[in-house]
C-alpha cells in the first residue's frame, strides 16, 4: 500500500456523532405460543437510507450473540418445516414481505397444538424469538428477493447440526402456504 499524495485529515477534524440513546423498546406483541417473543423493531430513516438495531444490550441484557447469518429468499419460496432441539432462533425481518408460521409440538407445553401466522418485513419490521421444539416455516410473499437475519442462541456445529427438518407439505402440520 502506498501513501497518499495528499495530506491526511487529522483525527480532530472529525466531529463526534450527536448522542443517541436509542429508542425505548416497544412492548412485545402477544403470541398464543408460550415462549415466542415478537418484538417490533424501530427503523431510523434519512436521505441516505435506513438503520435498524437488530439486537442490543442497550436497554436490557440479551443472551450472548454466538452466530449470525443472513438468508436470502426468492419470491414465492417456502422454507418449511424445521425445529431445533436446543437453540432458540432470533430472526429479524426488516425488508421484503414474509409470512412466518409457527406450530407448537412440544410435549407438555400448555400451548401444544397452537399455530400462529405472522407477517413481517419492511412494512412490519420484527425480531422473532422462537424457542426449541417450536416448528417454523417461512415464505417470501414479495415480488423480489428478500432476506432475513438469524442470531441463534447457539453456534452452528457442522458435525452435529441442531436442526430437524420435515419436508413441506406434511398433513400433520395443518397449514398450507399456498392457501
């Protein structure tokens, strides 16, 4: 790397950002499934674009971030059905238009057999925490590619993935994305 032919600006020429305490978190939305947490996300927009805080300890402690990944979904694509034995998924939807379906199959759960359909994305930015053994699937309802981010509570182990799948559709899960 070569040195620039022009003088570098001194560090003192940069101005500190205006202090920002962040938005007070909105109250979680109700869920008929025990342990599912649905949290609205605040979108901060200006002429350059948007900023959305996906997860922060600014207002309350959060379980450690150990793994983060982004999933892209083609229009009309369906990813279903999955659940995890140990981890919780922390999914954030801030763009596109997704339909997320949750189904509680946990033995002994007071909400066993409950289903919930959630619409999330640009029009309804959310962080969705899904506990272990709650089956979930997602469909991109938009007309273009869209993506979401997952920050699960356990790191991915390629030798022993904490994910169980069942092909979609399956009559034992009483939901059809195409309906």
